C-alpha cells in the first residue's frame, strides 16, 4: 500500500469525520472507504454512458461477472 499526502477541503474533512463516528473506524479507514465508494460510482457512470463495458468494470473492481 502506498502513502499519499493531499490537501483536503473542510467539507471533505467533515464527511470523513461523519464516517469515522458513524462506522467507528479510524480516519484512514474512513478515507479509504469514501475513496472506494467514489471510484465505484465513477466506474458505474462510465459504464452507464457506454465508456466502459461490464467486463472492464468488473476487472477494474476485481469482481467476477455472474
């Protein structure tokens, strides 16, 4: 796993704090969770607009197609 340093706007820090409290997880875990949700949503939109196939989305998310 790599480490990155980024500037985070206050509204995103507030969102991270909400996830921390609601899910009772550490800050890093909350950030990873929100990043994953954002990535999944991004790929879903790419699929919806025909920019990615279902197979490509599955591969990028390390999922198998059923």
